[in-house]
C-alpha cells in the first residue's frame, strides 16, 4: 500500500511540475509579443520628419493679417498659426521628430481673397511654386508625416513642388489634412502617383473648424498607427 501511495504522490508531483512549465511557456510568449510591440513603437518614433504646408506660414509679414477672415488661421501666443501647423505641432509632441514648413519663395498675400485667387490660378496652371525651404539629409528620415490644407479639392501646388523635389522611395509616408469638408479628396492617389515607391499609411483628415480642438483625435490616430511616447 505504501508503494502505491508513493507512486501516486510521485505521479502527482510530475503532473504539477509539467503544468507549471506550461504556464511559464505561455508567459514567455506573451512577454515576447509585448516586447515586439514596444520595439515597433520605439522604432516608429525615430528618424521622423513632419513636413507641412500652411497658409499662415506662407503669407507676407505685413502685420495686417486678420485671423477672423479665415478659420484656417489662429492667433496663439502673439503668433499666427495655421490649422495644419497646429496638427503638426501635436504630432511632434507625441512622436518627436523634426518640424519642416513647406515654404514658398514668393509669399502669398495677407489678404485671404487674394490668396484664394492665387491658389486657384496655380492649380489651373498646374504650377510648381519655387520653394524657399530645404530639407537637409532627407535620406536620413524613415518616416515622413505630410500635412496640408485641402485647396480646391487638391493639395496646394507647393506640396507638389515638395514631392517632386525629394525622392521618398522606401519611406513610410503618413498624410494629414485640414479642409472645409472635402477631406483628402483625391490627394492620396496623387501622393502615390508622385511617390510610387513609398509605404502610405492611414491618414487623418480634420475639418478646419474642428482643428483647434482636435488634439485628442490626433493622439488617438497616432496610437492606432503604433506611435506612443
């Protein structure tokens, strides 16, 4: 009887040890998965460029701009900041990286109506405005956030100039856009046409009127993409 009991106890001990070993394997698998995710997020935050076009950063410095003439311009800390720039700043706060304003050599008028007229003319002529801004060492960036307002159901032509000036092949490109309600229109297809060898990620479109209150939406979108502090 003692031998039988001893055998039963030994068997129970073996089964118990096996069960503990199985639990350890499952835990290691879970830890490996979490580590992979963390590495992915950390990697996503490196070598980031946030390039954006905004009217507020491309107008004559006359000091006569009336922010009330356009919902796309906000007066923040004594400086005029465009809706698209607000989004760009919030992206930088969350993921780091370098901010780069896409700036034209010939500024737009401080008068809103004149800017609208010039934007329409540039689109009709399929113009490529000369840029005053320059991105140094573009090849060093792995991820490019590309921001712009929707002008006449399209990107401002200065953004075309930017995309044609730089080869973004092999990079991850993440668009963000502000608009009066037209969203991206056909601009995502245009970006892929101009830069066919990129990885285009899910973009974010924000109505212009909502932009000043959209930081939470920006952060939620970034988390969905795998970015986090």
